[in-house]
C-alpha cells in the first residue's frame, strides 16, 4: 500500500486502468490550443470519438441540440446561446477543421448581430469576430468591416489584433497607425494596448531597414547549392569582376596582336602518305560562295498547280440546328442557396442537419471570402 502511494501521478494513473484518460497522449498533435485552456475530461472524450463511432454520433447530436437551442431561445440575451455553442464546439472538436462547422457558426453568429447596436461594444461579440478572422485566409477585410460598422472600437483587443495582422503582412506603417488610433480613442484596457505597442515598437527597432538592397535581394547571384551571397560578398565580387572585365576590355597599345603559327606542320607533313597530301591540296581552294552555300539554296517548286478535288454538296437555305454547348460550372463556386430565413436572419438548418460535405464546402468558401453572405450595403467601401 505504501508502494502505491509513493508512485508518481503518471504511474498511478496507468495503474488505475481507466478506459479514458490517455487519449491526450495519442492524439495531442491534433489538438488546437485555446487561450483559456481545455477541460481534460472533455478533451479525452472528444479525442476518443476519433476511433469510437458511437461517441462521435453523440457529439454530433449534442451539437445539433445546442444549435436548436439557439432557435428556441426566448431570453433577453440572444448572444449567450451562441457563445455557449461556440465554446462547446471548440472543446468537443479539438482539431477544429471543416468537419467541426466552427467557421460556419462564427459567420452565422457574426451575421446575426452585426446591425444591432447593443452588441457593437460587447466584448463577447468582438471576440467572435476576432476568432472568425483567425480562421480566414485574409482577415484584413474583416477588420475593415468592423471599422466601417463601428464594432468593437472601444476595446483594445480590436486594435491589437488588427495591428498584429498588418505587421504579419509587413505593413509596419499601417500597424503603427492602428496602434496610435487605439491609444487616441482611449480603447480599454489602455494599459494592455500600450504594453502591446511597446513590444511592437521594440520589434521595429530590431527590424532591418528596407533599402534598395532588400528590394534586389532576390536578384543576387546564387551559389552552387542555392545559397544567396551576402551583400558584402556580392559587392566585393561585383567590384572584382568589374575590375577584371575592365582590364580585359582595355587594349594594350604597346603590344601588337600575335598570330599563332603551327610549328609542327612541316614535321607532320613528312610522315603523311601521298593520299593525305592530295586531300590537303584540295583544301587550299575553298571554292566559290555559291558552292559553299549550296545546301542552303533550296530551289522552289511550283505547288499551287495541284487542286484538291471537292465533293459537290447541295446548298441549304438555313444551317442545321446544332445542340447548345453546356457551360461547365464548378460545384464549389456555384451559387449557394440562400442561407437566410424569412426574416433576413441566417438560418441554422444546415448546422442542425450536420451534413459534413455541405459544411466542408461552405467552410472553404468562407475562408476565402468571409463576407460572402453579408448584404452589400454593410461592406466597407
């Protein structure tokens, strides 16, 4: 008994022979990290669903019930069931991906409340937008949409995320302007925004200045193994090469051009037979210009004299009708059905059905164009 108590927690857990608990060690490379952390019990059950079909269907059924609860909600805070659903999906589908439907939930939640004034300064609603932006190919259009519709402008999280995104695209000046705009508007918490701006400013000081050499970095000479020469080596090599070329191009007027003469011609001629002497004599006369270029003088022949026989076809007044050419339309980029309900709000019927193929196609389209389902008058101009 004392030996069992002296065991470390990991060995004690292995000795307990629990059916669930070690899935984290088997599938941890497939888990996306969350800033708030994860519930280890729910995480193990979610990872076990990758090999257990019954548990997998149970997770899909729970997701369907949460989405159904959104439609049936009658309280004063309709955003709350959306937040609960998003948090549960993040926990129950650790790898994320297209199958989880998380991107579609982000988009429908953001599209449901974008025109309601009471949620424009709600931090929960802003976090939904920011998490949605992290899953898109180019999030700049989302930040522009938030700026145009005055969503989340009083929170420092908006300016920090927007500036870091612009910095990742090497738009340092735009990122600096965004930080200054947030400080000017006194976005809260201001201490968090100023601390992020100090770190950004420190990174800018260590960042190499963009010069003409940086712009021509791609045009530097390449070594045998593909390594690019440094700027100093390139300048030295260029200077040395130019000096050498300058010396070669500069003629020496004092020295006359020497003509090469073969001194062994007489010796070799002595040991050659008579036949070779005759051949050498033939080369003393190169012939006329016409004889030298005779292989390039093709004599044109008359080819227009031959007429192709044609069959007599009776002429018809109107040409025969031909079948129409069907235009191919890619299924992924075909016009998707309307996802809004009768009242203009997004419908959750697609999420309730849980069709993996439709969720995957819609997720891919939203990653490329996150505002594809929004009305045109809401988009930034």
